[in-house]
C-alpha cells in the first residue's frame, strides 16, 4: 500500500506518547498566554494590525510574484531599509519567513568545498540550511568557541560558523563575541540567527549583535524573524551590502519564493516604529523573564537562567511534560511543551515566554498555576 510505512510510524509514536495534534486557537481565547513568541505583545497592537491592514489595502493580499519579478513593492524596500538601519547593518533582505532566511543565508554562504561549523543546539532551520548547503558541515559542542576554533583549524579554505544567538529550547545565549573572535582568527564568516534576540536584546531591542558591538561588521551576517518580537510574519537577512547582493543572486529560497505578503511587511514596519518610540519594551521583556525564573526557582523548580525572554523549566519526563502542560491549560494558562524529538538531548521541558506586556498579577497567576500543577 502507498505510504504504508507511515502507519507503523504512527503506531510507534502513539506507543511512545509522542503524537502531536493541532489545536485551533479562538480569536478571543480567555487563556493567559505564556506559549507564543509575541515577546513584546505587538501581534495585536492596534498600530501593528492597522499597519498590516493598510498595507493589504494599498498593495493587495499577496505580493503577486517572486521578489525578482513583481513581488518587490516599495513597502518591501522600505522595510529592508528600516530593518538594516534599526539593527545597524548596511543592508537587509526580506524573505517570506525566518526559516527561509536561514536557508538562504547558510546555503548561499557555504559553497562547494567550504566548511560550515554548526552549534549542536542550533534551530532546525539552520540545520536544514546546513543539509542543503554544498559545503561540508561539522557539528560542534554547544556554545563552545574553542570547539569552533578546533573545527576551523582542520579546514584549509572558505568557512563559516553558524549559531543561534538565543537558543530556542533553553533560552540561553551564544557567546557571540568569542565566536566572532574565533572566526576572525581563521578568516571565517559568522552567520547568527537572532530570531529570539531581535526586540529583546541590545539597545531598545536592536538585537544580540548590537548588544556585543558586532552590528555592521563586515564578517557577520544576522538572520531574523518578523514573527516573534515584531508580532508579524516573515524573515530577513542583515549584513554587508555585498553579501545581501550575493543573496539576491544566489539564494534559492529568496529567488524562487513569492515575496512576503504586504500585510506582513506593513505590520513589521509598524512594529519597528513602535520599538523606536517605546524602547523600554525590550528591557521589560527581559525583566519579566528574570522574575519568572527567580520565582520558579524559589519554588524548587529547575529552570535555566534566561538570557533573553525564553524561560525553560525542566519536566520529569515527556509524559510528565504533556500532563503538566494540559493541567496548566485546564487552569487557564498556555505554556509551551518541548519533548523529543524536538529536543535532541531527550530532556522534556515547559517553555515559557516572558511577554513585555504581562502585568504583575498575570505573572503571579502564571507562577501559581505552574507550581500547583507540577507533576
Ligand atoms: N530560528 C529560530 C531560532 C526560531 O525559533 C524560529 C521560529 N520557530 C525560526 C528561526 C523560524 O522563523 P519563522 O517562524 O519566521 O520561519
């Protein structure tokens, strides 16, 4: 039978308690949300939704074509200028998702014969970029600049190191300055995915590279998503103009994909405008994360000290994590549940996102529910 093998896989998944299902979210959910990536609470901000609506009315519901044909509107160009300027880079290129941005950056910057050095904790989209790249990938120990150095030393030729800036599972930060130092010793490039750093780290949310003085460096390329702190959808690559020009000509997920929907571009632009006017949002998201961490740790829960807005809390087992998440939901709180195979280390966790717009009362309630429902 066609696809017969998937039934065996489905049975194995059921036996292991690892079946995933979709749960449609109503527009007016009464649940307290600590699961989304809307770090700054901008996805439903009236200025952001109005920016998206206005863009759709002016430019249409879709971009109508790939970026090199009809899919580059003046709005896309404006968003690229604004992203580059806000984050401190020479140029930016907007793609339809952060996933596509990572595939674009890694594949276009790792040609045949080159070496890609990839952190073991990298996001799936960077891993897939490595898999699609023509260069050879070497996976190295997590957040370990010496391991990167060792890998680079084995290779005679072009090389690039790739890393998340803030790792999506545990919320810990990469040692960016040290990584850049290691790359410079060997003349290698550095590509970092700032999906969880933009809007949260750096001055007023200008991102992880700006926070450590790497913004605008000629050997550093940053990818971002527009779907987390900016509350919209889409992705971008930021870097030197010559790198961005190269991507326009060589990155397949840019060239062969329809341009970003105008509404998403308009929403992201409005969000960037808000970040400029209200720079305290970034620090507030970090403070909420620190408070959640401190309170959960006092209750005896094992959490990872957050470097940005992601707070990871250890669960005793995959089943325990699923039950804990369900019990939180029954008590009015949504939290993320990470378990194998999403986490290669086999450790299951609750993943909480610290939103800048959470009130003191909401933080209190979230902590109480997590404590009361712990397995
Ligand atoms: N990188 C990281 C670290 C992420 O967490 C995500 C989102 N899950 C992405 C990239 C992908 O971004 P997008 O959702 O915009 O495709």
